[in-house]
C-alpha cells in the first residue's frame, strides 16, 4: 500500500463481475475487491488473483465479503438478511469471513471488511452479544495475518457504532466509512459522523445518495451519481482532509443496470480526482 497516495482515487469492484483490465482502464491503480458468497476462495483462485494484480501493477487495499442470501431491497429485508444478524447463517458466514481473511493474506492484502448488519443498540440483546462475539473472533483471526477488520458504516448512527467499538475492544477493528449509507438508511448526517468516527476510519467509500421518503419508515433512500446526491461530496472530501485521513477514496456504484453502473464508475473518477 506504501506506493499509494493519501486520498488517491480507487475503485470498489467485484470478482467475477468486473475485470481488472476494465477497472484499470478507468484511470485507477488501487481498489477494494469484493467477493460474492458464491465465489470459491481456493488457493488456486488466490494465486490467479495475485498473478493478475502483479501483472497489472494494481493494489488491492481491502478484500470485502458479501454473503449468499443477503438482500438490500428495503430496511426490514436488510435487517433480516444482511451480515452477522441472521442466526441461521451465522456459523457459515463466520467460516466464510475467516476464509476471506486467508484469501486476502495470500494476496498480501492487509484489511478485510463486510457489512455486519443492523447491530441492536441494547447490549443485553442476544443478537447484539452474538454479533459482538463474532466480530471479536474475526478480529482475532485477522490479527494473526496482521490484518484489520473493517465494518461498513451506515446501518446505525455514529454514536452507536462508537459504543460497539468500545465493547468489542479489539485494536484491529476499524471502519470502512460510507457517507451515502448514513443517508440511505436515514442514520444521520455523514459529515459530523466522519468527524466522530475519524480515529477508527481505515478506508472510505465515495458514494452518493438521497434520504429515504419521510412517509415510509421501511424504505431505503436512493443511490445517486457522485455529486448528484445529498452527501455534498466537495464538503465530504474537505472534511476528510481536515480530520487527517490518509487512506484512499474508493468509488462504489451499485446501480442495477450493468452498463449504467460501469459508465457511472468511469465518469466519477475524473469528478472525484477534481475534488481531491
Ligand atoms: Mg459502501
């Protein structure tokens, strides 16, 4: 990672969905590699990625886990299906996350990350205790590889996440800060949140979006192109500079239409470079 610059623009991309050549052609030399739950994390597959990254002189900063069965349709569906919350998939998702840590280590990647889902605020809630204990196990496993384990923000307000951090009590637990998620989930204004959480932020997503409709508490907000949503991207980049953030900015676009998604990712690179 040492050859990357502070606030350098990179890309969040998916194995088996995006190609390294296409991502690199957008004008970036670093990224976060997301592995869908169906992708087999074999030693051969890690070796293939390692060779491909070396051949392209491309740096992966984070390996992200997504899990089979996750659904982001609306807030109740996210609560029911995402991350470490659903009891029925806890054991397999823990195992998958530890495998991702091994896969990342084989690539020389020093951070892993995922959405852990909606963590209850009540520290006596059985789901809270189960998720906290899973996060500790992932942290301790990742620490053996010298890795950080980053939680994606957005599904809870900043102060709730801070309390969770204190309770987990692991030095390698970090945050992947996504300003749009706080808006999409109606969890709070992202600029004050990044100031509150700054000391724990290891990576940042550049994503934009608008707030959920006021009359529907189950609805998520709407993702927008960078600069066209409610984040205020110029102010967000300025805030990252003010808090001394030294990591990279990874563009993340989740548009459903694959052509629109790639076109937006490509056009957002020069926009974000201009802000930095
Ligand atoms: Mg994100």
